[in-house]
């Protein structure tokens, strides 16, 4: 059994306050894409948000919407809230800025999670992706201790855990692509992504010809 947590709080300063969860990609919001993917492997889904109201109108009633216990403490406060209320021992945590969450990747990560491991985290392109990791719900206590000390850095949180990394090679060997690590931080990231989708649609329509060379 797996719990899913979507972190949708924050101030989204680089997006000028626009919540990335509601960005559209191929006719669906990022939030809709994440919920759809999580439903394939999670028996409960929780959204952690600063303001629940926009989400109440956007999701089904079986989706739990909560706020941080520790306010204005960044990613860790959202993780704390989601982990603390999770019904299952294993929790898949995803950031709302990730347009391609992968249930296959989550299940592979969970397969490496044992009772003696606090978390299993993707290690792709020489870096960790803690916001697509599988965590033991007991990690909420570790986060609470750290936040009570005035420390909200996720890198130092990882130093408190007994976690293992799952390499890019391990995913590829199982036929799981690593596109799930893609993130949107700024309008430029979003425009680049939407333009790449448009380019792909033109290639399918016109047999691979560059869209810039099509005379419309």
C-alpha cells in the first residue's frame, strides 16, 4: 500500500505567484496529471497547500487537502504535513512543479524500501531528486525536530536519514525512463516545455519536418 503526497504550497515567486499546479499541459493541469498517475498505485492522495480553496474546486472529494503545521518553512513543512497524516508506511512525495510523475518509477523505488531504510530517492544526472522519492512516514518526526531547530534545508534533512539512491541505470534497466525528473521553475521552463510539445505535434502531423519550416 502506498500513499501519495503532492506538495503544492510555496509562494511561486519565479512564476510571479502563479501556482504551478494549475499550469496547463496538453489540456490538463499539472495537478490533474499528477493525481491521475498517483491513482494507478496509491490508495490515498493528499495535497499540501497554503490555501485549500482553489484545490477544493479542482479535485474530487476523495483527495485530501491539508495545510502545513509549520508555516513558511518551505518544502520540508509540506513534507512534514503529508507524512504525518499518511495512512500507509510508505509515502510517495511529488512536487507540483513536476509534469511527468511516474508510477512505474515510484513502484521501483518502493521495491527497494525496507524496514531499515528511511527513504529511497532517485539519483539521476549526478544529483538526487528528493521530490520524487519514497519515504517512511516516520520521517515526519525527523522533519519536525529539524524545523524546531530552525533549519528548513532539505539537503540537511537527507543527512539525518538512512536513505539509499536508485541510479538512472537502475531505472533504465527496468524500462523506466527518467523524464519524471523534469521540473518547471520559471515561465521560461514552462514555455520551453509547451513549445517542445507543439514541435512534437507538428512532427507527427507533417512527417518529421521542422515546424518552423511549415508555411501556414
